[in-house]
């Protein structure tokens, strides 16, 4: 008899646990369907902001000047390599095999050095660009945050990542004003 009473008590307690679990689950799922106020989303055109910032223009000019200098240096190295290759071709018929091999190895080494120099110049330009643009990007981010908070936006994205954006959600000019 005691075991029957124990089973009934366990079943009653289980029903309470199951009912409580079902109730909690129902409340959780139900709250997911309660409508929240819509999030306010806006966008900015970072390229346009950069085009309007005097600091960004100065950085762009500096980077273009540095890129031009790097390009000139690489063109000079290419010309030197081309001249050395042409000179080798003109004289190779007069060289013995050991001299040809030595000259070819020297040309290969110079070519590899030119490739390394080009890669290093390119890497240096990328680093310099990141270094020079970091404070400008931070300034833009602060201005975007300021405008978003003032206007009540919970999310602001770059237009480059947006397929469509209504004109009234474009915060670009507000950010430009905030920066100036």
C-alpha cells in the first residue's frame, strides 16, 4: 500500500513539475512574439564623409605622394633589370658556360630582390595608410556615435554594406556637420 501512495505522490509532483515547465516555456515563447518598438537604423556614406574632411584630404595627398615615390622607385628597378637582361642577351654568345651561369644567377637574384622590395614598399604603404587613417576613422566613429545617440538610432551602418536605404535614414550630412 505504501508503494502505491508513494507512486501517486510522485506522479502528482511530476505533474506539477511538468505543468510548471510548460508554463515557463509558454511564457518564454509568448514573450518572443510581443511586439517591441522598432529599432531605428540609419546609414552613413563613409567615402563622402572622407571626401569632405580636410584632414582626410591631406592624408590622401600624402599617401598618393608616397605611392608615386614607391612606383617611381620600382620603375627605376624594373628599367635596371630590363637593361641588365638585354645586356646579358647581347653578350651571352661571347661568354663561356660558367660566366653565363654566373650572370643568370645574378639576374635571378636581382629579380628576387626587386620583388621583395616591391612587396616591402607595398606593405609599408599599407601600414602608413592605416596609421594615418586611424585618427580620422576614430573621429568619424565618435561623430557617428554622437549623431546616433542624439537622433535615437540604435544601429548605424556604412552604406557600402547596404542594398537600400531611405533618404531619411542617411546620417552622412549630420555626421559631416558634427565633425566640422
